[in-house]
C-alpha cells in the first residue's frame, strides 16, 4: 500500500465502495483479508500498479482516486482467476474489477483501441466493425443451406447463436463451417439469426461498457422473440455466459448450452461417425468462461477423447486454474495497449505450456483463441509445429466432412 | 461565446457501394450513413474550447437515420443545443444549398465561431465552410488543427502540405474548416448518452425552398477499372529472390 498523507477524495472512495456492497455478494469485499492471493493468481497482477487486493486497500483507506489515476485496470482480462481463488469468495471480477472499468469509462479514460471496439459495437452490433448484413456470409456455399430464420421463418429445434468472431473472423469461419457440418451430420434442425444477431455484449460488459451490453442484449432479446425454437446453443463461451447468467436478469431467458455440452449429450450418435484417426497428443485449453466461470470441464475432454488416435494431455494450468488466452474482458481489443505495458502475451505463455507437454495439437473451444494462439505459435521460438484446432474442426476432420 | 457546429452524414464505407440504375449516383437503398469524420473532429474542437474558455455549443445536422443518436452523443460530450434540420431532401443537399440554409440560420443565431469539418468524404470539395463564410461576410480558414480563443480573436493552426503548419490570427466571428481536433474525438459511455436522451431536446427547424444553384452536376458515376493485375512469384525463397533481382534489373532499378 502506498502511504498518502493527504487523502485525495475520500467521498469518491466512499460512494464507490458502498456501491460495490450493493452488488451480488459484494458485501464480502468488507471481509477481504488482504492476503494477496488475487494479485498473485492474476496472470497480469505483477504488471498492475493496483492489482485487485491493492484496489480494496485504497477503498478502505479512502484513496481510490489513486487507482483511476493509473491505467493499470486495463491489464485485467476478466479471467476470473482472482474470484476463483479468493479464500473469502469475493466476486472480484464482477463486483470490483468490472466496476472499476465502468468508473474509468464514465470518466472518459478509455484506451483508444477499446474505444474503437465500443463504437463498432454500438454502430454495427459487432466489435469488429463489420457490416451486420454480412454476418451470415460465412455460410455461403454450404449445402444444405444454413437456415437463416429471418428468411425462412421455419420453427427449429435449436437456435445457434453464432457470435462475433465465429461469424466474421477469417480464421474462425473454418471452425464455424465445421460445426454447421457436424449439426447437419447429426440431423439437427437448427437455424441462425444471421443479420439479426448482435454481439452477445459480454466482453463489452466485462470491459466496463454495461450500457452497450444492455443495448445489444435487448436487440438480441427482440430477435429471439420473433422465432420458434426449443433451445439456444453457441460456439462462443462469452455468448454462453451472457445468455446463461446475464440475459435472464434483463428478462431474456432461454435454455442454453455450449456446443461441447450439446455434442457430448449425443456422444453415442457421434462416436460411430468418428472414423478417421487423428494420431496426436492433444492439449486442451479451458476457456475462462466455459471452465472456470461456468464449470464445463468434462464435455470438451470427452469429445476429444472420443476421436480415435487422440491422446489427451494436460498443461500446467488446467481446469479451474486454466490460464487466460488474453482475449477476455476487453483484452481482445487491448492487444497493443497490453503489449506496450507488459511486453508479454498470455497467449505466448500458454503456447509454451502446450509445448512443454509435447502436444502436437492445442485444442480450443472459444472463438477468441485460434487467432491468438496461432499468432503465438509464430512468435514463440520453435512453436511453429504446434497446430491450434477448434474441437469442432477436429471432430469434423475425424468424421471426414 | 457562441460556437456553432454544422455537421453532416456521409455513406458508411463498411457497406459496399453500388451505383444506381441511372449511373450518376450511389444506390441509397442499402446505404448506411455515419457522421463525417472531419465533423466529428469539429465537435471535439468545439467541446475543447468550451471546456477551456467557456462557450455555448450548438450542433446542427440535417435529419436522417441515426442523426438523433449522434446529436444526443454530442450532448453527452457537452454540447448545449441540438438542432435538426427537417425538410424534403431525400435526394441529398449539395454544399451550396446547405451553406445558404445554414447562413440563414446563423444570421438569426449569430454565433461567434462556426466550426465545421474541412470536407466530407462523399464529395471532398470542402466548400460548405468557405461558402458559409462568404454568405455571412466572415473570414474563413480551412485545414485547421488547433484553435485558441482570446479577446474576440482566434489564434489558429493551419496545416499545409509537406508538414508545414502556420499559426495565424483572425477576428471573430469566423468560420473554420477543421482538419483535426487537438485530441481524437472523445469516447462517451453509452449510459451517459442514454441518460441525456431523457433530458436533452432536439430542436427541429424546417427548411423550405432550398436553393441548389451553383452545385456541380454528376453526369456519370463509375468504379475505376483495375489497371493491371499483380503477378505472384512462386518458388523457393532463393528462386523468388533471383526472380525479384532479375525484375529489378530489367526495369533499371538496379
């Protein structure tokens, strides 16, 4: 803790501090032991002038202004490791870090890269700044044609919420197509919203722009209402988290599954289709918002193990202790900023861990990861041989589709 | 100090542009419109001046899709009054008609300083500011990237090609064409825009009898043809290097 003789603005600290207590389980902040576990487990904690524990310290000392005078909060990738390991179970990510980011945004202190993602989300409904009309362009040429609900108006069993990066990112489109082929191979009656789908908004929310999150959620909620379906599935853990944990509070409530859970339930149907052997050591990376935040650890591993030839290996950080790819909580839009600050990338760290297991394939289940990890295989020495594959891609390959 | 910022909307290049069947204009059926980037800088400059010296900032825009949102966003940044020009201008307003209409408005509201984007990316003729100054009998400086106000005067920084900047002083009232604000346009939290929507008012001003005289007429609009295609050199790095070296020699570069 820094010693400040003249507290800057105790009233701001007080108002902000008490606003945190009103959040779900936020009163637990009062019980903080100042043990420093959060700051130690934080993958960027050692670069932050004010890691979580220290922020709580400033609030208690009435010198929270010190925190908003620095930009160290933008190193937070909302990976929730701090929340998972806090012995007092303080919801640090939700009730502290996200709120600090919100305060920074209200004060207009937003890194330029992040502003662009926010403006794009506001204007186009996706952080990439792509035309909403092109949201279903990835499906062009697929046979049978992907059912865009606005065009066909047919009732379906499953609404597939595709998400931003799975829809637009050139690397991710391959995985998105692979998943569409798997759904067809399983005879699932599914549809997508296409141009009517907006960003799930979860990463914008965790980056502190709750207003945009709510606006996007409302738009998605209106689109869901127009069509008939029994459940929502998504390939994006961030969309999964938003739909499962955040949308219901806004009155948008549907049963939702991550695609790995959905496929895992159909293992008996899938197994006979997995004909081609993929003989490789495969390390699986737990996405923060699938694993640590939502407890889905087994389904992706079961699917990978079902592929003939796959030998599953675990990396040093695994399950609830998984390491963030660096894309969460706005990290996807702060690459330049974080590189400037830290000169390290979490994705490179993770690729090194995968290499230490002698894995030939790094398997992932989140659309933020393939581009991040593939870039890292190019910058980490001797990592060029490590392949980064989405689980859907591996399944489709084994199915020969 | 009263500052007026007339802004306009231009086609968003995120959508592909197509030419309509008459071959002399863009097909507007799929077009999406956004604020002209230079106008966004004019707004930022106005807000900076307000914060520095105190001023009443009015932002004016012709009606259209998304205009209300942008006007409310400027209010959240600090603009005091919002004006929306209404009328029948489905076919667009040329710079001459816009300048005449704005001049009538400003003769009434008498701003001390008018800041507008130096040009719009749809026509690039940069004439609104200059025409406005002519109609109002005010001085005009374009390509401005910095403004300081003092005692009825403005000290401005004007950008010239080749990295030269001139500092000059003009008497107010004046019209400035803003090339860039002194800082990038600020971000304003969406919740703040939402909040201000509840209280801020947009004043509608009906425009009648627009005078389009003096504007250029587009006789044909077309996409430029690709001159020639690039050749991809195939082979091993050594073969590629050899071939590149050969080509450079052939063209007399080496």
